[in-house]
C-alpha cells in the first residue's frame, strides 16, 4: 500500500515539528510503504496531496490539524476532477482542534492512528464545496463552514499561542462575546425554506464538532448527503454566556434561539452588515457578502472511520 504522509510542521502551535522524530520512528515500526513529506508554506500541503494522487498513491495521510486536512482534501479533490480517484485519506491528528477526526470517530493518539491506517478499514464520506467570497472557483471542506461568531472567534484563537485545543477556543469564545457586538442580518436559503434574520452564527456542518469541543451539530452524519445547520439568532451578551455551556454539551439544540436544519445546498447573503467566514478552522474572509455551499455525497474514502 503506497502511502504518502504529509506533515505540517507548524500545526498544533508547532507540535508538528516537535513530533517529527517520533512520527518517523512509529511509521518505520509500522512497516508501511511510506513517503514522508513536509509542507513548507500555505497551500503547499494541497499541492503535495494532488501530486501524490497523480503519482498513483494508494493513501494520502494528513499529519496536522483541521487546516492541514482541509488543504489535503482540496488537493485530492482537484486530482479527482482529472480522474485520479485512487487515494484514500488517512488522518494523524496533531493539530489544535482535530474536529473532523473527532466527528468521524478516528483515533487521536498517534500510535493508534497509525495502526488504523495499517488495518486499512475504509468509509466513504461526503465533502462540501464552498463558492463565493474569496473563492469564486470553489473550495472543498470536510468538517464545516462557520459564519459569524465562530469565524470571528477563530481569528482570536489564532492569537492564543500558549495553549491549544478546546482551551484556546474557549478563551477566544469568551473574548469574542465582548468583541463581536453586532450580528449581521442574513438571508439563509435552504433547499425548501428561506430564513431572513439577524444571526449570531450559522454553522454549516458535515461533521459534528468545531473548536476542539463545541458540539455544534451532535446529530450530524458525514455520509448522509446532507448538511446539518445550527442557526443562532442575535442575543444579548449575558445570553451568549449562558448558551456557551450548551454548545460544549450539544444541548443548544433545545434552546429557543437555536434552529437546527438540514439541506443539500445553502446560500447565505448578508443583507445588512458583513459576515466573517471560516471553513475547517481556516479564516476565508472577514467581510463576506454572499456564499453558496453544496454537499458532494460519498466523495472520499477515509481510513479508520
């Protein structure tokens, strides 16, 4: 099984670089036929993944966080457009949030994740495609698109360098409550419904979790051909504070300010104000006006899910 492993040394606040000797040791011990590559700049992981797919790799492994995984998904999907559909996707979670891996039930511990790749159990999953904002030609994603509060919080989380994971995102969320003061008015067009209101956040989920531990769509399935949306109305700052624990437990679905929807396609237009937007934890635009997302059913095989 010809395996290309792409490591982002900068992932996990630099954990990727520190873990390199351990990763090499574990890969050699696993007896995988592997080639280990290091990404050197933004979007380099996408280029490496696309090249590996075109060179007939059986498996392409993302060794990083959700941002690295997003790049590799984009590289694999671009190769698929030209008919290079062979590689499955493997995941070694060494990033800050590792949300898509958690949503899929993939092993997080490095040794267990490598063994999952060796065992080579596969599952076909859906992939999302976003068009608009700074990506008129489209950008693929695995886990989510976030608009509003969580995207603005992601900007703050990137500035927190002394910790990672859920704690970093929780601190950013608390900071964001006092900084993200006004929700934009959004027109949200679903398959069979249009919602028009001031919206604190809209999370368009293929996975279940964002921010290292916020269960935004606890009932989502990455292989049902549907997005699960979490739409929050504009609320006061004190109410934001009381809603936050619900998102940590996934119980926000029962709160009156929250709407949970499903749709194959979603178009969101800011009719008043602008919307910050992220996908898989990567900030795409801090002042987007319109975006469309589409689910692409059962596009990639994922190992270990």
